[in-house]
């Protein structure tokens, strides 16, 4: 009797095992399209054998099957590779998005950007060199100059807006990161509690791994699993999550940046007393990098603006207007009047000077008020300039401050101001020391219709510039100060910016494509282990269904045997 009942127990075990396997197969099939789901399987093992008596001595008979565990099909090595490369992919994708936006800011492809405005401004000067007395040609120079100023300022403002949007995106990503790490910490606790008795919280583990996937998009991470099944998540030496505890990432209070006219922010760990956090990959790293890049493009526009305020003005100052030589030493860009902060007095001009710190590389522009006087005696005209001596009157400008200072002179834009445009050159001018004025003979003033200075101004756009007299290999303005863009022409400097932008964008496109291909391979690697295969699951379903039926049939046969034994066998001793 003992052996018969043991056989019943064996079949019950078999039915239960097949039933659990069928349930698991159904769970796999219904979650085949669930994001982050890992295929599950029932791991079984034969029960311990039992010794049974027989006519020929003891024999060993198996007792059926036991469920060892219900495990996920997961490849931890593929997971770690995915988390690492996912951060790199997000990095390149964010880079690409920023380059696309920068290209739209400059907008050269549609002939409405800065390059087109510069070309039109150049063409206006070329035309003025041929028709120096024509009012329409003079007005065109002013109109195209204003268009160029507008395009430079518009591009700079768009870059400012882009930087602000990047900081907002950074704030969004910080919020996502904190939400994810909080949820991972919660799942750590729940997984540990669920697995206390030896089971596997597979669905909770899937949820946690999916969160880690999303976290790896935001920043670089390393994940370590403890013996109790909990994750420790580390980034740049900082433990973001450990057991059911996590650190909070936050953005600093706004830091005013006058140089770029924006507010900057830093990333820091709240619980670490504001210790800075510097991501090495992912969206946060890319946002930090692209903000620096966009500031660099503002710097480039500032260099062009500074060139117009220095080099271009210095050439314009050496010419005269259509009606009188008294218009000499007048800025085309910037201001031709200056109000002293110290004394309140008004100066008749403004002098712009470029500076470079040889140690730090810092670059800036100064604006200083100047008195400009003109006197003629014995056929010689002397133009004298005197800088304000008050330190408070020296304005230092950097980047966006330089761009904001760029404008076509109010004097030129006033009624009749087109006649002040210095299209004609003053020949044989003798420069005063330090570029503080010059003198010339009346006979050296060309006629009113002469466009010789317009020719010199147009050269600035397409011809490299050298100070052949004093420094043949250097780059000096006519008044002796350094050029913001060295020896290259204005157009060449801009084209260099665009070439570098295009090259960087193309390089990122290539890296992103390579990374996409790599991620496809890694995802296929992951899916080959954890993904649900419909055909495999349907095959399993049939296998477990057949096994369930077979065990049930054996159980029925044993039940019939017991019935015959109990009910059809005579009572002993009757």
C-alpha cells in the first residue's frame, strides 16, 4: 500500500510542476511586448530517491519532481554593456540635436543668415567705391550695415535662448534622475522582503532593471548587486543608490553671467553639502558640453563684432565724408559720443581697443571716451584725440556685451548722415604716436566722388590683413592695436567657424551611427537571452500540456488500481 500511495504523490508533483510551467509560459506570452520584461522559466530537479523492498532486495525509486526556482532569463554581462553604451548613445544624440539647432541659428543655407548679410554689406561697399557720390549707394551701405548688425544680434540672442533651454532640459533630467533613484531604492527594499524566504521577485527585478536602463540615458553609472539581491548604483565615485537609501541631485541657485547675459547653474549633491557632481556621459554630460559650445559660438560672433568696432572703424576713421573733411575720425559702428561717468561731460567720440591676456587667454574690448578736435593752419589739417583720463570711463566688454554694443553710428543714421560715410581716403596722413590722431595737407584730400576708402573697407572682408610697415607677420589695426581675428579676413573667419561646425556635426553623425549599430548588437544580445520567443513558448505550452495530461492519466490508472485493491479484494479471514 505504501508504494501505491507514493506513486500518487509522485504524479501529483508532476501535475503541479507542469501546471506551474504552463502558468509561467502564459505569463511569458502575455508579457512578450512588455517593456523590460525578462522571459521566465521553471527550474526543476528530481526528488530524492527512496529505497523500496522487492523480491530481490532493496531498490531505489525516484519520488518525482520538485520545483527548484522560478528564474529570469537574464545576462548580467549584456546588461552592464548596455548600460555603459546607452550613456554614450544619449551623449552623441544630445550633441547632434544641439548641432542641428546651431546650424539653424546661423541659417546660411536659406540665404537669410549672417553670411548673406556680410556678403550684402561687402557688395554695398564695392558699389560705393564706384559711385561714391550717389546718395542711394551711401544709404545702401547704412542699410546693409544695419542688417548685418541685426543678424549678428539675432543669432546671439537665439544662442542665449538655446542655452536657457538646455538648462531647463537639465532641470528636467535631474528631476527624472531623482525619481528613478527613489524608485530603485524602493524596489531594492521590496525585492529583499519578497525574497527573504528564498523565492525570486522576478517582475520586481525587471522593473528595477528597466529603471536602470533609463538612468543610464541620463548619466554614466556602475551597478553592483549585493548578496541580498539589492542594487548599489555608483556614478563618478558617488553612490547614488544603496539598499533603500539614495542621494538627491539638484541644480544650484542661478549664477549671473554678465559675459553672456545669462544665468548659469551647476549640478550638486544635496546631501553632500552642495558637493559638485560632474557627469562623464549621458544626457547631463552632453548638456553641460553643449552649453560651453554655444557660449563659444557667442564668443565667435563677439570676435566679428569686435572686428567691426576696431579694425573696420580704424579704416573708416582714416577717410572723410562727401562734403567735408571734418567728418574724419568718425566711427562707422558704435557710438560717436560718450558721456563720462565721473564728470558727466560728453566726449565727441568713442575709441574701441582690443585686449588679450597672454597668461589666461581672456579677451575683451574697451571703450574709452575721446575728444576729437580738428584744426587747419598753413594748409595742414591736424586731427587730435585725447582719451578721458578717468578710470571709471573705461568700459570693459566681453562676448555678449560686445555684441550689444554693436550698432551703426547714430550720427550716420541721422537725416543726411549718409554724407558722413568716409568713402574717400585721405592720402599721406601722418599718424600721431599711439594712433591718437593724424595730420595731412589739404591737397591730399581726394575729391568728393572718390571711393578709395570704400575700397580699403571692402578689402577687410576677403583679404588677409597685415601691418606691413611694423610687423609683416603680425595682425595690427591701422591705429596699431591688435586685431580680434588675427590676420584672416572677416569672411574667412566666419567660414572657419562654419567649417568647424560642419565638421563637428558630421563627426558626431558618424559616431552616433556607429553607436546605434553597437546598441543594436547589444540589444540583440540581451534579447537572445531575455526576450520572449513566440514559437518557443508555444512549443513549451504543448510540451507542458502533454506532460500535464500524461501525469493525470497515470494518476487515473493508480486510482483505478486502488479502487480494485480496496473494493474488489475479499476481506481477510472471511
